[in-house]
């Protein structure tokens, strides 16, 4: 059957990324709770280039997570860096759904690629992004800030790092968008988050570190660098934030 608009409005696109040397592989998936079986026709674009053409995605009644059969492959992908280490390169990911052979519903998302790791020196933790140690000068950026204000402020005062409570919904998403564009690394507090909440924001490349209250460790992203909030405050929020407001 041809789906109605109510179904399109429920659709979310999640992604799986795999890097192998200079090759990036992207597998988009359609996530939706459908009232009945339906067949979706979709195309997938990266920075306006059509990478998957007219894919058929079949969903069943109930909850669905259906990956596209075709994968997207990018050679020598651009890398997202905090502003003090390079350029915060972003990709636009666009999924176009068709109805009656015409483009009908569009989902646009932004993402970037980065690799992060933690190491310890003299009792403190340090964060490296794409193999380079991040200065991690801290500032508590506000969701009320504009993109231009965050960029200007971070460049002027050399702020590279902020701590964000991920369970704050739309406010958190807005600040993550700003940090993506400005090149601000985010330590995401996942204390009160569930997997569904996290999957909705996982594309943001500014997320470079996870943290949670002691005893409330993440179980849904075990491969990501993780510290307790106490360790974050001890290593990143004290000396690096002196003289800031």
C-alpha cells in the first residue's frame, strides 16, 4: 500500500558508520512504528549527491528498524575537528521519500566524523580527538546562544569544551547543533538518558565524551570514551575553567 502522510511524519533515520582505512561506509535505517504494512520508496543523498536511488523499504505493522539494502561508500571522507585543532567539517545527509513518483517527504540531518580517545597522565584524564590532544578550555555554553555568538565567543576566548546534560531534549539538541558548527567538543551527560533518546542525537560529531553519575554507567554505547561526572570535573572543569564565567 501507499503510506499516508501520518506515517511519513513518524519516520526517523538512524545510521551505522564503519571506517576501514580511508573508506567510510554508511548504512541508513528507517525507524518507524507503523499502523500497517507499507512499502516506502526512498533516495539517499550526501551533500546533494544521490548515493542510493529509488530504494524499496518494506515496513510491517508495529515497530520497525529497516536498514537500506545498499550501503553508501565514501573514499577519503572529511573529518570533523574541534576549532582549535582544525575545521569542523560536516556532511548533510538527506533522505527523500516518494509518493506517486514524486518527492513527497524529506528528512535532512547533519553529521561529521571524528575519533576520540582518553588517556591518563599524572592522575588526570586527557581527551584526544583525531589523534591530537584537545586543550579542553571549558565554558558552560547556553542553549539560548546563537551560532554566531558561540563561534565568536569560542574563538575569542579559546573555549574548546563544554558539558551538556543530554536528557534536556530540544535544548540539548539545539546546543549540540551549535557545537557541531562552531567546533566545540561536548562531554554528554547520559545519566538520565535511554537508548532511544541517545539514538536521536548520536549523529552529532561534537559529542566526544560520555559521562554519568557514578554507578549509572552507559550500557548502550560501550565503545565510546566514558568517565564519571566526578572524573570529568576533576580533569577538565577545574584548572581549565579558571577565569571564566
